[in-house]
């Protein structure tokens, strides 16, 4: 019967057996190949204009808006607009039939001329001591009365012309020539929209951080690719006791007249504007309440070092860094999940406003294919 070695004996013989295999078959002792540097894309920590955003929803109003109506009851003689066009201040939009008013004015002018002649005759007689002073004064009083009547009728003639009180865009025409109109009837609408009023509300807790003159950005679903710049003009004097909000009015320039009264706008107010150190948000490595970044040291053969940073405010795809970085520091922005503290990395490029991540990846892929 052959005796089998126990487990202790096997443990003693195993190293010798492995050594023999290594000497007999050198390929058995292959070493692990050196790891290739991790490909990453970097970004630089840069100073940029920053603010704490406050979002709200607002409604646009025209800078000036009016509904034009007649002051007298009369028929429309002519219309000087079609609707939708721009008019200047003082342009006549509607003319009413004023034949009767013109006739009354001619009667008043004839009476004034008659009384002027009477004043002139009495003045000549008085110079020859043939007329009394009382008759002359009475005649001059009647002349002033006739002149006042003429001026009154001339002023009333203006009521037969509806003019634009300011430059703006006239609305649709809903009236026709020959229609009888009365005071209060809507003849035309006029809006001044080269500058717009934007009214919105914010919570009262934000009141201390707002002031007239602060800038804001407004967007509309009608023009998703456009941002409209404005500033706060007026802050309401009262807090709504139900909603606990305060009303704000801002002014937005509208030189291309894209915006219209009544439009819904998304508003972002730029509070506490300042210079801040900014990095891509993708570069942050969160661990609980702490955040880290990987700094690339070009002088150490592109080796990365893990560093804790203190994060401030955030905005889409960017984060404000309060402590832990300096302007110009090169950090890993894409590939942070594959790189580790102390690793060497292969830098594909630096993403910035002129170079996108897509362009860097395509360039690396093309270089590999070549």
C-alpha cells in the first residue's frame, strides 16, 4: 500500500513544484502587462461672470397701449389704416364726416368778421368824438365773444379726426366707411411694443436681494432659441397677504417687435452678480456631502491628483468653486469614473467654448483609424 502525503506536506512541496515549472517552461511565469493610461478630456477652471438665479413666470404688456374711440356721434368718412401696420404719433387714422361742423364754423367766422368791422367803425367815430366810449367797449366785447366761438368750433373740428397719440402698431380694422359711431365705440387699438413691460411675482423672502436696475433674461416658447434681456424697473410697494409674494415690473427692449402683449415669459433674474471660479459640473466627484476633482499635473507625466473642493451655486452644466482650485488649474471633465488618484492619463484635449467634447472624441477616433 502506497502512503499519500498529507496536506502539510503538499504545502511544503508546492513552492518547489512551481519553481520547477517556471524553470522548465518560462512562458508559465508571464507577468501582467502594464496598464495603458486612461483616456480623458480636460477643462480649465476659469473665472466667469456669475449670479444667483431667481426664476419666475411673467406676462408681457405693451409699453403704451390705448383703445381709440370717437368723441362725437358721426359717420366715418375715411379710414387711413388697414390694420397691423406701424404709425407715427400724430398720424390721422379715422376721419369723421364734419360738413355740419364746417358750416357752423363758417357762420361763426362771418359773425366775427361782422363784429370786427363794427369795432373798427366805432373806433373811427370815437377818434372824431362822434361815438361813445361805452358803445366801443360793448362792440369789442361782442368781438371777443365771436372770436371765442370760432376757436371753440375749430377745436371741435379736431374731434372729427382720430389721431395716433404715440408711435406704435395699430390693431385690426373692425369698422367700415359710412358706419355711424358714437363716443365709447372702439375704432382702433394702438400698442407701443418697441419696448415691453413684463409683470411677474416673486416670493417675499427674495425681496431683500432685488433692486431696480438688476438685469434679467426672459424666454418664450414662441421663440425658444432667443433670449430677451431686460432689467427691473419697479418693485411693488405691497406684499400679497395670500400668496406672500411681491409684484415686479421689468422693461425689455423689443427692437424687432417679436414680442406681443399677453405673452407668457419665463424669467431668470441675475442676483449677486460677481466673478466666480467655474468648472464643468461633470468634473465633480460627489461622496456624501463632499466633492472632489481630479487635477492633471502636466509636469508629472499627466498624472492625476484627487483634491477636495467646496462647491457654491450651480447652473446648467456648470458649478461655482469656492475653495480648492485656482484659475487655470487643469482638471478631468470627462472620464472621471475611469481615472483614479495617482493614475497617469492620456489627454485627448481640453474642452472649451471653441472645442467641443464631440470634436475631441472624433479626432481621437480618426487618429486611431489612421
